[in-house]
C-alpha cells in the first residue's frame, strides 16, 4: 500500500526505520503500478525492519538499485512506443 512520501527532508535528518520501510514499500508499490503498463520485471524487496533494527549499507544500495530498475524499465518501454 502506498504511503505518503516524506518531502521535507533537511540535511540533518537521519533515515529512521519508518523512513526505510516506507521507501522500500513504496518502491514495491511502484513496481506493481509499472507492471500494469510495462513488461514484467522484478525487484528485491526485503522484509520490513523493526524499530530495533537498522538498515545496512547493502540494503540502502538495494533501494537505489530497485529505483534504477524501475526507471530503466519505464524509459525503455517509452522508447519502444
């Protein structure tokens, strides 16, 4: 389910668990929206983190990779039209 993104980030804002889970889950929702328009593709979606957890660098990198995958699929499909 889509969650309203945080739009008022400032440099001093840390990424907390709620932010991480929201971003991760919104990327999964974007994928669901995209496969209605574009060919099937997959991204890696890890389980939600608990308050006692903290995302590791490889998990943050995975968010970036997922966003890049979605961007590339959309861009490639637009070029084919």
